[in-house]
C-alpha cells in the first residue's frame, strides 16, 4: 500500500479494507472507451452487483477532478459512461498532469492496478488487457499494461487478450518480465471472445483457493509484480472464431488505412469490431466481464480465508 494525498478511498471500501474484508477493483476505461452508452453504465453497475453477490465489495477506479478514486458512486459511473471517449484514457504517463491540473481520467488496466495498490486492493477484474500489438516489430506498440503487471502486486483477472494483439508476442513479453500467466480451468490462453487461442499458459489452476494460494505465495516471497489470471468466456457466450477473427482482421486493416496509432488504436479496434459484428461481440464482452467479476470476488474471499 502506498497511500498519498491525492487518493480518495470511498467509505465502504475503506471500511472493508480496514476489516480485512474482500475487495475487488474495477477499471473505468472499459466504461468510457470499451463499450457504448448506455450498455457501458448498465454493465458497470451490474458488475458491481455481481461482486457483492459473491461476497466482496466493489471498488471501481477512476480519476475525477484530479482525485484518484477507489470506489465510485452510481452517479460518477453514469458520468463516465455518458462522457465516453470525452474522458481522457489515462495510462501511467498521464497521472501526474491529470492530478496536477485536476482533470478527469478513465483508468486502464495499468492505472487501475496502480491506484488499487495505493489503496491496498489486491484483486482486480476486467475484460481484456492490453498487450503487444500485431506489427509491434515496426510500430513498437506495446501496452503499458504488461509493464505494470511486471511491477505492481495486483492479481488481474481477465478473459485473456483479443487477437487484435499478437498473442504469442504478448506471452513472450510477460515471460521475459516474470509475470505468471494462469489459465483458470484451462491449459490454453483464452482469446477473449473465444475460449481458445492455440497458445499455452504457464499453469492451469482450478479454484479460487488455488489462485489465492499462488498469489499469497508470490506476496509472501516478496516477488515484485502481479499475476495474470485468464478466465475463458463461458461456452454459451463464446463467438464463432471464424466470424470474430474475420472482423478483427477487417478492423485492423481499416485502422491502418485510417492512420490510427498510439493510445487511439485499442479503442478504435474495439469499436470497429463491435460495428462489424453488429453488436454480437458487445454481448459476449459483457458476459465475460460478469464471469471475471464473480471469479475475482470469490478469489478475494479465498485470500481472506487463507490469511485468517
Ligand atoms: N482490451 C479490451 N477492452 C478494453 C481495453 C483493452 O478488450 O477496454 C482497454 C483496457 O483499459 C486496457 C487498455 O488497459 O484498453 C489498453 O490500452 P493500450 O493498448 O492503449 O495500452
Ligand atoms: Mn499502445
């Protein structure tokens, strides 16, 4: 925990942390840049409910008026969802100026991990992480999320990564930086919309208790960095790999043609894929986030039991 004068932990989250109760962090770029309004707000509120139903307290994270917020009100979530891409997508490099200038920022996996750690929250659920983009050998576009996983002691529970990324290079990068990549109930890295990618994860673990044991061992040994848990989308919501991969290829071709680069790339590709698949991908996206939220809450509860 690295608390500081810019951090506001909401009272419910602060109380849960003080009592050692399970808390799960959630990001806000998925709200502002990852989904359209109003589904983004509905999803964010439903995710919080799922976390409560599974025995933990949700802490959605964002930067509002220069304050680092751990735990948002429903009104604040509505504001972020409605403002959408009008809110700055905030990665590690953005924090100093956003805070100094009292601006708003939607937190990515990177900044959600940072602020969760400042608040003392160890478990974080999201949809997908950033990674090494296809063509990174020339663009050098590698998400800061991977670097954060290498340094910040937070468990990130996601549905793998979308094949807008080069999944093989993403795994290589994580290996180099010492980040354990766990498959939840699978030996294969899930590819977000689909359960399979053709790439193997480092380890398969099968229960929240096993996840908690591995994470607490990492902490007890003082090993720097976090842990990536990849949880496959439930079978009934997974997409036809051919359909989704064709949509992704088309989205990438359009982004190249339109000259999209830098931090715009990921939001642009996500929106294009959604347009091309006519909203089917949005439905899958929502379902997999629900699935990750439930696993995160159960894992946070398992961490608590193991600590007692
Ligand atoms: N991938 C998704 N959905 C998302 C993101 C990534 O499937 O919403 C968001 C997350 O906030 C992630 C960020 O941390 O995009 C990565 O952006 P970049 O590739 O610019 O680092
Ligand atoms: Mn990038």
